[in-house]
C-alpha cells in the first residue's frame, strides 16, 4: 500500500454502500406487518427498565415496517450484516434491588446477546440523518437503526440521561449539570441540542487537496534502538531521538532526508527525554528528563553536547517540572532566552540569560531566573501546555479542563476555562493565530474555538476575557467504532495542526497517532461540520478522516513546516514508527 493509499479506505463510507442495500431490500420485500411498536407516547418510563422498541420474541425475525433493526460489523468481510429485523433495546438498573447502591444503568439487546454497562467505553455514536446508533462491545461492533426520528430522539434522550447518571452519580438535571460543568456549559451537554450554532465560522477557505498519495519512502535504515520522539525544525534540519542518541535529518521540499549523522547527548543517561524544545535559532536544544525533572539540560546541536544544566528553582527550593514550552509559537527560530513550564499546581516563566554571562561550565551551579508565575494550593492538575504566535497560552489538565491565559508574562489568572468533558488532556496544540486549540485525550481529540460573539455581535477573545455563557462547545474527533475495533484499544497521541508560524497562513490539517495508524482530519471540514454525528453527551463528532497504516507502532506523526510544502501545495507529513522514518520526497531535478 502506498504512503497515502489508506486515503481510499472503504470504511470512509457507511450505509450508502451496496453492501447493505441488498439486505435492506430483502427486508422490505418480505415486510407485511406495519406494527409501529413501542414509542415515547405509548408508555411512561419505568424506573427499573426502559423499552425502546417493539415486537415480541416470536415476531422478532418477521421484518416489519416500523421495526428497529440490529446490525453487526463483520471484521473479516469488512461489511455490515443484519442480525435482527426487529430488536428491542432496553435500559435497566443493575442495582434496582439495592437500597444502598447508586443506580448502574445497562443497555440490553437480547437479539444480539448484548448486555453492557452504559459508559463512554461503548464509543457510542449517533447519526441523526440516518437514525442510526453505532457502538462497540467486547463481542463486536454493532449498529441499531430506528424507523423514525421520534424513536431515535427518544433513545438518544434516555441514553444521555443514563450516561450522565452513571458517569457523575446523579440524575441529569440542570442543577446537577451546573454542579458538574459550571453555569456556562450547563444545558449544552447531555441534551437534545446538537447543532453547534455557537461554532459560527466563515467559509472563506478554498478546498484543500488531499496530500500526495504516491512516493512513500523510508528515509533511513531500520534502527536497533527504538525511536522515542521527533522534533521538526523550521529551518533546514529536523531530529529523531533514540534514547540519548539524536539522528539528524535534512528538511527538503515534500519530506526529510537522512544526513547520515547522529550524536549521543552526554550527561542525560540512556533514557529518552520526556520533552524537548529547539531554541536559539534552532542551534540549541532544551531537554527535560522524567527522572530528573527539576533540571533543564541545554545542548549545543552543532557540537552535539550538553553545555549547561539549569536548575528550576524558586526561593532557593528546586521545583520539578512536567512540561516546557517556548515563549510563543515559532520562538524556536528566534534568539529567545525565555521559556514556560508547569507542574501539577504551578505555572512558571523562566529566563535563561545568566547574569554573569553565557553558562558553558558544567561545574557551575546554574539556576534559571524565575520571572513570574503562580503557585496554586491544589486542584489545578496541570498536565501540558502550548503557545500561540502572540504568546497566548493554553494549559491542559489531568482532570480534562483547558485554560486560556492572555499574557505569559504573568500567568496568574486564566481568562477562560473550558470545563472537563473527558479524562486527562495529554497534549495540546494551538494555531498560530490562537483561534483554535486541539486537546488530545486517550479516547478522542477535542477541538476548541477560543472566541465567540457577544449579544451586540462583537468578537470576544477567550484569552483576554471570559467567554462565559458564550463559550462554544467542543467538537470531538474520534474513530468510528468499526475502525476503533481494527485499531484496538490504543490511545490517541500528540494531535497537532499543520506547522504554521506566519500570520495570514491557514492550518489545513490535524494529525494524530493511534496504535499503528496515523489519522488525519481536514481542518476546514472540521470547522464546517454540523451536529449530524454526536457522541459523549451530544457533542458534535467528526468521523470523516483518513487512516494510514504502518507495520509497527507509530511513535509520532507530524507535518513539516509550511516552508516545505510540495510544489503542488500538498502538506508534507513525516511518520516515525518504532524503527523507521517515513516521508514523501520530491525529485529536485
């Protein structure tokens, strides 16, 4: 398969394919009974069990107009197969007989021998235009299709109620939503509202051509030591890390090419860095190690040596750091001596300029100059950070929150805080203009819009002023359940935008890694997507993407800087697996 051959994957279309149409026509041809089944107006909801569809066990294989159909995805054949022409989805409380235990709601469909607790582990997605629900269990990937909008909407409402109750241990009421999400987001999740009207965007971008599909190249021989990370440069070089070894690659139009040179960083041991940044016009590299995270190692790329070690220290006390970031996006290509860092309850800005001159003597105890920041007593749970072109800062947390800070000179108070809608945020990226943030979590990627409009139609910048009740709901990027089953239970990693560091240039793609796959989303389509597919409490979910499979685990996937797009204008993607680097190169002749 070519490098971009996975763009043609058959799973990019779903019910419109003839693979299902034949089964549907057979069902319609045999249909004689017009029984409407059970619906929202026919019975009151039972506390212990809620029925969604009609038909008795003796009737379940008699196709009926108005019946709910159950399908299962055949992983070998790559197609959906009809399991039941009339099924009865039901909700019931596992703890109904207990007087002390909180309710634990389950979804049961006897026709498929399905009985599972309601949680986001189902990866359940609802497609309104086709009245279809798709989800995954340990027994396979399933889809149920409803005969009417009314029944589909009724199922969705009850499902959201039960998912909220199982997740937050309280009923889905407005008061409880305020307690969980805060007053600004209450009523926007776990409701029937699905069309993201708060995502008003202008469609003034031209359609982006798919990246070049041919010409896959392995740019170097397989490595014995597994690749642990890669760092893309704005200038003429990029770097791949294998433990403490660094391989140097030359940036060329359309891809990277090995220079055949590498060096081992001294003084950091054999382990791979937990975070690294290029700096000082990409002549230096700042390195953070997980086991020595109160020290910043400063390496000279030209000599391939660590030339100084700096201590993160405040008021004479060493402070360990979990992440570091440049002062602004693109600062790696500037002569900049400041950086940002965080740990669980601390945000800091540091100055690497030593009062007595450039630190080159490793016997000297160099201490980073703490400029400003804030120590929080508890509860912030910071996990990662990223900066925009103007220095605005986005900070992710292990509880799922994302905060926006206007000025990295102070970092004392977030202007806007996006409430947690998922678990730990493991990585962040921000567009150069700061208007968009991608937040990586294990199960999906959140796309956050950092601005909105007030009642007078004026733009509110979420870095400078709280968005309040005007805060746009996140959109989610996630795999369809049938693709998730193929990929396996691997987390998403390192979602990032096209690498842009100039004003008035648009990021065109979002890329992330998952298991042995690289996943790409067209950013324009993400921004314009409406609420046809929803998941995780009703958030708009984008399942239009491209998958690129590799033979081994993908360590990272990243776009080269916009300086190195192909002559056709295609983005240049580099994929690092455990032992290989892949990219597409153009012939310069």
